[in-house]
């Protein structure tokens, strides 16, 4: 970890950062009347639909008064009101970083996590205080993979934007651990404001670089403040963390379409450093967070099935807000080796080019390119062009999604769920998803047959991994089908509220079809599981072409 990283001086610069954000947003707002009307409309609508206490009632009344008065306001007064609202939002969003809290949390993390997840291990480690506060105590539970040495050097040369997949509210904690374990500097990140309601979690998030994002607020001024805040941080060299999926994956699948708003701020930030004659290159690090079991799986898949094709709602109360469930989840995870795998991908610049450890960009043919050339006009002048940058960001989003596929780490629960769900689908009286899901405690699969299905699927995944299209770990590569099934059963048992697969004299009964669907979806984008979760307008993933004819035939016709 680098103690000289810019974030360690964040608090001294915080006021100037907020002032810069407010100034830019106000100056760039061409029509204050339109912006204020938009804000008043959306906030009034939001507050009218919410459960209102005294504070919310007061806030609603203020927005209603503003809406009525805007038409009569002189332009100067509108500008003042605009600046007041933007400043309020800017301070509400702004993060904080206390090096003392960071130092304490870094030392407390290993023993606290070990206590929650493996108390007997804590007793053993307590005999050696140095080992007790060592991150290596968690090595066999949480694996960190990828080009970490290259990323360490690169973080000294440019500004990192980490863009991991997003499955759980645990992700920020897990990814923060991965950065610390890899010796990478901490990053600022946006966290849902609902997560700040937990006083303990809020304290650490508030003091460790998190800035608040209220996903209930929809007006454009709020979005402009968030984007400008992100841009200013990147300009000043603060490494950042975005979850470009926008929210947790409800289906359990790997993201195939991203929300590009905050990602696009990296190009503007880079261009502004060029204009100021202090170039600091920005690069993106795709990463995958892979869980053997997911804390909020039941709630997330229920939301996906209930709301598929409709507007998502903000889940305020799920497993991550219940202390007992979090503790049970963590203890279960840390009873299993390799329960979480964080895999860093290869870095790329904002224009999709590969980046080396010296922050140099190279195109697909291996030729070095100057990233500044992407933000210059025909006369060679660096320009700020939102339309141009939006196209670059769309192309960057496609590259990040490809990286997610390559760096997805297959775990035993994914393979067993996919094999079991394929059995369920073949036994279903109809082929639509909801008919398949209703077949609870109907299908029983002999253990030996399921083990054979698992081996066939595993062998195909290994072939994909050898081609660089996915990642298969050591245990999964070499274990027998029976051992893979047993490991998945141990992971499912004792955490999820209902049994996923239940033992019967004749084999394993398929019980919680929703959860099997959730875990099999991790392989859907690769064409290795039934794909009914493709984003709108995107065709379902097709099974890959395999070198072995038998494997290809099995992939097209289902496991046999």
C-alpha cells in the first residue's frame, strides 16, 4: 500500500474540491429555469410517493414553494438558487478520508473478519499477535488474482479507475480488502446512501473515501454534481472505484451492459489535465468479484423474477442489513477455502487500448499510441466534446464487458447449479422459465448421474479457460464430479433459508429452483448455462464451439 497516494491528503483539499464542483456545475448550466423546474418536479414527485417524517415534509414544502415561485423569479435570483442547491448537493455527496481510521481499520480487518467467520482460527492466531493482524490469515478464504505487480507500478504512474462486477453489498468491503492485500492504494468510491444508515458501517465508509449516492434522486442537477465530482477527483489523481453495472446483479449473471455516466468522466478529466499542461493519464482496471455463495441471493433473484422487464426498485431491507444473516454468511464463507475470488484484469486506457506498467498505451497491433490524440481536434487542440466522449465511453464499456467474461472465475456452486438446472429444464412439462421454476421437489437426480453431468460441464469450461475465455481454478480443474458436488452442497447448506438440493434415498432432490437459477446464471453469458437473462435487445449467448465434437454436441443438446 502506498502512503503517498493522493487520497491521504483528501481532507485538506475537500473544501476546494466541493467549491470547484459547484462552480463548474453552475457555470455549465445554460438554462437555470429548466434545471430548477426539473429538480423541483422530480423531488416533489419522489417525496410525495415516500413515507414522510417531519424532515421530509419540510423538504417537500420547500420544493413545492420553489416550483410555484420559479416563473416569477428574476434570472439573478434563479442563479443564486441554483448555486445554493448545487452547493447543498455537493456537500451531501462529498466523501471524507481519515488516515487514522484507515490505519486502524487495516489492522482490525483481519481479526474481526476471522472472528466472525472462523472463531477457532482466531484462537489459534491469538498465540502470535503479529499473525493475528496479518492479512495472510485470510489467504485461503479470499483469493486475490491478476497482474497485481504491474498494477502496483502503474498506480504510481497514472490514475486508476477500478470497475468490478457487482453482486453484493459486501463488494465494497471485499474489494477494499483486495486492494490492501495487493498492496494497491485505497480508492474513492460512490456508495448508496441507504448503506450509511448502519452506524458502524457508515462510520468506516464515511472516513474511508466513500461519497454518498442517493439513487432515489433522479433530477439532472444531481447527476451533474455526481459526474463533476468524479471528474474533479480523477483530475487531481484520486484513484476511483465505480460499479458500472449501476446496481447489484439481480440475476446473478455477469454484467453485459453497463451504465456509462461516471465512466465517461475519466475522458473529460484526462482532457482537462492536458489543457492545464499537467497531463496525468487515466486507466481502467476491470475486475470480477466471485462468490461461492452470495449474501443476498434470495432477495436479489426474487426481485429479478418479480420485476424483470420493469423498473427496478431500491432494496432497502435485504440480507445485508440483518446482522444475523451477515454473520451466518461470513461464517459459512470462511468455512470454505476459496470462498471469494477477486480477480483483477489487464488495464486499459479510456479509449480501449492496452496499458503497460509505465502507463503507455498500445493498440491491438501492439503499436504505441498517444492517448492525447483521441481528445484533439483537427487543428491539434485538446477539446472538451461530450458527444465524442460518449462514443468513446460506449466502446470502452464493450471492452470492459469482454474483460468480465475473460476474468469470471468459475466456482463449484456455479457448475453444480448449471448441471442441476439443466436436468430440471429437461424434466419440465413446458420450456418457459416460470414453469421450470415451479418444479420444486419434483425432480430427483441420482448422485452419480449429477456427478457425471458436472464433469462434462467442467471439462468444457476447462477448454474455454485454456482459450482465455473464462477462469477455472485448480480444485475445480482436477476434482472428481462427486467432490465438486459435495463442495457445492456444503456451501449451500447452513446458510440459505431453504435447502437448494436435498438428499433423498434415490439421489438429490431439486428444491430451491430460484437459487439454482441464480447460481447457474453466472455461466449464462458464456453460453454454458441456459441464457434467459440477456439484456433487452441482446440475443441470448450461444454455446461456444468446442474442439471436441462430443462436447459440442452436448452443449447444443444439453447435458446427457
